[in-house]
C-alpha cells in the first residue's frame, strides 16, 4: 500500500495545518530534503494539548500528545505537498519533551510520533535517526515539540 493508503487505513483525522507563531517557515524544501519546523500537539479546534509530563500528565498521555504532534506534521506535509506519497523516507526526528526534572522516559513519549510515521511509511522508510530529550519548558506549556527532516521521493 502507498503512504496515503496507509494513513487512510488508520482512520485518524488530521488537524488543520498550523500557522507560524513566530518568524520562521514551518516547511522548507532544499534539494531532495524537506524540513519541517518544530510542531506542537495541535487539535482539530486549533487549540493545543498543554501540560508538563510528570507533573500535569503521565507518560502515556505524553505519548498520545506526541502522536498528535505527528498528525500536525502530517497536516503540514499534506498542505504543502498534497500527498504523503511524495515523501520517500523519514531521515531525522528531534523530539523535545516538557517534563519534570526526574522524568526519564523521553524516548517512550516520542514513540507516539515515531510509531505513527512507521505506520504511514513502513518500518524501513518511516523510521529514521532520532533524538528524544527533556526540556525544562516548551512554548505555551505544550508537552511535546517535534521537528523532522524527510527525503522527498
């Protein structure tokens, strides 16, 4: 199946593609690479999931928030490329987790996004290199921010 068909089979809804909240481009193509700026867990009503993992939410809620970030990234891809089929593979994911100082399960949280991408592009092309790090805070108290680099098909 194609990435578009894989996504359709998941029966998940994309939120609206987010608009920049500062001076940056949310999406940029350079050669055969597509860069997506840091995205937060945007919901269908254009609000964000908020809260700090280990304080306001548990790690499973954080993982669900990371999946929602993945959906927001997919919305940006869809808006700018028209199809997930135009992405060959995930190259790099940087996941930032807004968490308490003693929280240690950052990779588990970011798996919410990584697992979504693996379902869309498959385990070979949907899984790239990755960093998952903890932060003392993130903009507007969102629990997760993720940026991604893709290779275009």
